[in-house]
C-alpha cells in the first residue's frame, strides 16, 4: 500500500513520492504530479478544458506559498480571476485578460494571509473524475470551495478588481 502524506499547500493526502514541485506554489510532489495529470487531461480533450481557467486559478490559490513578490502577485491574480468567474459570472476569456493585467502591475499587491483550511475539495477529487461531466462538476465545486475559504479577503480582491477596471 502506498504511503500518503498531506500536501503543505492544499492539505489533501497524496502519495509520498520524490519528484518536482513548483518553484513558488508550495505543494507536495504527489500533489504536483496529480495536478499535472489533471492538466494533461484538460489539454488532451477540449471537452475537459471548458473550465481550465478555474483549474489553474484554484490550484494556485490552494497553494499560495510564502510571501514573496511572485507568490503575492499569483494569489492576487488568481483570486481576481475566481471573483470574476464565480461572483460576476464573467467569461473565462475575461478572467484570463484580468490575470494578464495583474501581471503587468508588479509590486502593486500585498500578501494576504492564507486561510487555515484550503477547502474541502482538492485536485485529488478532480483527478478521480470518471467522466467529462464529473470532471467539470468537480472543477466547479473545487473552485467554489477554494474561493469561499478566502472570504476574509474578498473585499480586498473586489477592490483590486475595481482598480483593474480603471486601467
């Protein structure tokens, strides 16, 4: 039986393996591997990729890393994107455009203390989906769960979003 360990980012349990991780999104190698497999599924079939923007945003906000300029900007951009899609019902393309604007505003954002829990759904749940419909439903549930745990910072994210609208 494979030993599992909690991911330091999302808190989910993943195989205890050696391997690469992202340079500033703090995760276990097992979690990073599972995320890569979910991305591969989405890249290989457009039907799975309908909510790809949410997949990327959700993984990033569940793995915020430590305070440094890249992590700060990453969390800000991905939370702004989640706000646009989940609260404002904007398109994935509009959210992607907003993330692009965030990347051009280096040093503008501040560190947001991550929530104690990253939510009840992790990339492991999405990974277990057995159909396109299940995958899409789980990505949506995952994104909503992750967005909800960042609630103490929603007002700040909305303020950043309002600032972007003026650019």
